[in-house]
C-alpha cells in the first residue's frame, strides 16, 4: 500500500466550499553584530500570523476585528484587513478574506 499524506483536503476551516487556506507565522528580529563583525546577539519579538481564506458561495466574514475561522489560529487579536466578493454569470460566487493575528495582543 502506498504511503501518503494523512489528511487530504482542508481541515482547518469548518465552512463548506473552501478552496484554500494559508497562514504564515512571522516575527520581527533585531541582530547585533559583535566587535569583529560576526553574530553578537539576536532577539525576536512581535510574532504575527498572516492568513488568507478563499472559497465559493458567500461568507459572513467582514473587515475589522473578528475571528480568522482557522482552527490553528487561536488567542490574541485578529484583524480582517481585506474582504473580496465576486460574482460571474457562468460560475458560483466566490469570496476571499485575509488578515493578521497578533498572538500576544
């Protein structure tokens, strides 16, 4: 039996007709060089998670402070920064939304 991924499909969002879910964790950094120009010390701070969700049909997610709808993103403050809705005469309605989660806020 061939081996493959354990989970195929979207498992992070419970809504129907979700086409893609993406999230990326980032941190700010400050690096200080030593007196000989090498690495002296480094510190990370202000972690954030940027995310986007794309799907078909309609969504109730609007811009502002809200939940991302992604199971892996919990806690902190979440801001939906962009929401897009599209209609075509020969296809289903589509939506996209994206934002940023601030885990320490």
